[in-house]
C-alpha cells in the first residue's frame, strides 16, 4: 500500500492502517515524520512483525498513541535503549508526554 499521498493531509491527527499490506517501513516512517499525527494504528501489517518498529516510530515522531496504547515515559526509555543497543543514531526529536 502506498501511503505517500497522506503526507499532504497536514491536519490529519488519527491514522489507522490495519490490514493494509504495508511492507516497507522506511517509506512508511518517512510519511509519518511529515504528518503531525497524535494516534497511529498499524497492527496486522507485515511491518508490525518488526520488533523495533514501535521504538523507531516513538523516536522519530510525536505520536502519543500507538495501536491504542498511550506512549509512556517507559516507552521512550525503552526506545532509547533499543537505539543504543542496536548502535543506531538517536534522532533529534523532542519528547512529548501527555
């Protein structure tokens, strides 16, 4: 599924892409970083099988809810540890806890 056109929806706050055959995480994340989303649901897609995807989304966006779970301070800590343990460069995003 191509979600690239979604990046033009600047007022989009909630996105649910359940069961949409999303295979390419990097292009998916590229679109997510261009939208000011508050909530995202992506479960039941091939990319959801990647253990680190939630952490990558947390570290690269300001999304506050992922798959109906509030992103917590612990989630940010786990995401940061994931990046450090996998020798990934930490993105320069500000943490937003609501």
